[in-house]
């Protein structure tokens, strides 16, 4: 896919991985709308970075756990941009706890934003994407969705569902030349890991991550652009974790 002049909606675009993807797309010639729960200073800063590249940029607020808000978000974004070519679902957040600690409310809330949000987003965006000769959907999962991860049963299960949703959706949309791919980041230097203790961080770098360093949001954004641009990739999940998930133990 040639990116110049394309139009993208990036959910969770005000911070971290979503923000890095939004800015990287704009620098590659894409007009970008970011979704965030609030049009706060962080969201406006990302919008300003998009506009500074010479591309159109906007913030559309919505809670992706609510289907009606997702519908409004997609329609407002597409109308502002004049259509949609690319959709990136990066909205989400941590959800910690073992099964005995996770209430039904927390379990459902985790699935609402990660899994049900992806369902509503892709379903609502589909009519807009089908207006073009090609399109790309990128869903952000996690290594927690492909390996056992202690103390995050709701989060890991929801992220695992995202990876499988990617494969199923890619198969359904292939005849429309709409490609669906997934990114599975490991330990990335974002506020998601702010609560990690210095001891846990040192343990990760020394023992769990073979490359002995955390990843950055910009590195994830680079992988995202690859999945969008390569028009022979669909139904794939790329793990970007410094080797964390490929080793047995250490």
C-alpha cells in the first residue's frame, strides 16, 4: 500500500504505542484521526504533531467499550478524512489479578475495551474500507496473549482473543482486498509499565529479555507500518519483544 494521501483512524492514539503509530503514519504521508477518551493535552499534542507534518489531523473522543460511541467515532473520523483506508486498534489498558482476584465486572470491562471494542470498530469501519480498492486493519495484542503470564488472567485472555480475531477477520475480508494483521509487543517503554518495580525491571532485562533492553513505541510503530505497506501480508501476528517469548527459560 502506498501511504501518501491515505486516511487512517488510530484508537488509543493519545499516548504510548498508539501515539507513535499515529505520528509515524503522518510522517509517511497519511491523514490521521486519533481516538482518545478525552481531548486532553496529550491528545492535542499528538494532533499537533500530525498537523506539523502537513497532513490533516483531528481528535475524536469516544469510549470504545460502548458500541454506540464506537459507531459515532468511526463515522465522525471518516467524514473528517473523506473516507478510511487504514484502521489501527491500539486502545486498551492493563488489567491485573489472578482469577480469584478478578471480579466479573473487571473481567467484562477488560473484554469490552480490548475485544468488543475491536469487534465494534472493525464492523463499523467495514463499509468505509470497502469503498476503496484496498485497506488495512492493524490490531494490537500482546505477548501476554500468546504465553502464560502470571497475575494478568483477564488481560492475557483478552489479548489472546485479539490474535485469533485477527486470523478470522483476515480470512473473511480477503476477497475484498482488506488485510488484517496483528502486533504482539512485549515489554515496551510506556506508562503501561510505570508501576513495574526497579527490581522487576532489572530481572526482566537480565533474565527474561534476550536482547537485555526494553522496546520503544517507535519500534512498534515501524513494525506497524510494515504490516500496512506490505500488501501480501494478511492474517499474520508479528511478535516484537526482544526475544522474550522465544526462549524457554533462564
